C-alpha cells in the first residue's frame, strides 16, 4: 500500500512539473527562427574627426541627437546645453564624407537655431530637444520636443536645397504630436513617418501629411518579439527596412553585457530580421545618439559636441549578412 502511494505521488508530481514547464514555454516570448544575431568586432570601425563646436568664436557644448550623412556633407541635430534657455540646433559640415581628412576643417559650415517659438496658449513650453531625424531626398524632417518624457513635439520639414544653397532653415510644414518623440524615420514610397517616443515605450505610424495611422505600445510594434526592449535613439528607412539604432533596456541583461544594438526590421511584417550587437566602450554606448546610412555604411555619432568630436562608421554588410546570403542563393552565386 505504501509503495502504491509513493508511485501515485510520483505521477502527480511529474504531471505538475510537465504542466508548469509547458506554461513557461507558452508565456516566454520567442524570437523568429530567421533572426540572425551577430557581434561587431571593434576592428571594423573607421573613425573620422569632426570640428570642435564653437559658436560666436567661443567654445560651446551641445547634446548630440540625430545624424545625417549626405553627399554635400554631415548634418547633426543637438541641444545646446551651455546656455539658458537651452536651444535646438541643426549643424552642417560641408565636406566629402568619404574623405577621412575632413577633420582638418576647423569649424562647422553653418549652425542654425531651429528652436520653435513657445506658444503658451497652446500649452507649449520651450521645445529645445531636436531628435533623431531622416531625409526624404529633398527634405530633412526633424522632431523638436520639450526636454522631458511627457513633453510635446513639433515635427518640422526643411528643404535641403534651401539649407545648402541659401543658408536658410525655414520650415515648410509642421506636425504636432502630444508626446516626446525622440526619433523619426521617413518612407516616401509608403507615405509614412515612423516615430519613436522616449525609450520607445510607444511608437507611432503617421502619414506624411501628419494623420495618425496607428499608435503602438512597446509590446505591439514588433510582431515576432513581444519583449522588444530597444530604446531607439535614431532610425532610418532603407530598402523596405527600418534600421533601428538604440540601447537595449532589458532588465534581464547582465551588467557587463553590451547594450548597444542595431536591428533590421521588415517594415511590412514588423519582424526583426537581424540584430547586431556592438562592443562596449569606456565612454558610453556606441548607439546612444545619432545614426546614419551612407555609402553602404552605418555611421554613428555617440558623444556630445565639444572640443573633440568623433564619427564612427562600419560596413552595412555586417548587419545585413543574412540578406546578402539570400541574394547569393537567389542569383546562384
């Protein structure tokens, strides 16, 4: 009788353990089996030196936000922090981005103050925080926000022709969002603006006219990974993909684990196709601020603008390895 009771207890315990294991499997989100996670070796980086930040002949300091590398030079958004009230800046360095000697240029070609005038009647305070921005081949679209998590944002569109040829930063369109938008990406072909708010707790899909298409909670935006933890700092649309550069905010990561990551997201399915982890650096994460795409490279500007400013780049192929493999298979190479 005692032996029978022991066997019965063993069966019940085994059944309970199996059920608990299955429940954990169901509750644990899984990445798609197609996801490729890679590690970038630090030797892949090339470094370019940018001019020191000086305004009216004096050394200044600005908190870097967004980056665009263009055939006519380098554009950066930053919040000037050494004065009060702080100001939203757009900087342009006229240069050949592929010429590593661009660091010999001793000053920025143009610095525009793009801070919108506050409108207290509509609830706007100082919008001094320009975010990660994008380029639609004719215009630069820049989100400018209040510098707090629950702040408002105005997205403004600037003509690149007017900036470069006339030296004027006159916006031609404004879109108001009742949230702090830290980064936007533009798709002309889809007529879409993709917006990421502070820490990407929410993201938005808008038309280019500013109409809200959909608002996503963090766990809704990525279809194949509900525990998406990328706090997007800058992202760009590229050949049907969103390339999202940011900081992994997952609480499950060990303290010594690199948190800099860049993800390749299919726009139509909103699936993460590939993920690239970048190495740690003593002065902070590589993906903490601006990111750009140019000449089949990913360019990063992680530090604030001061006396010494460095721009890092590495081959885009290091992110799109799996896509390159697919192309080879398709063409029989």
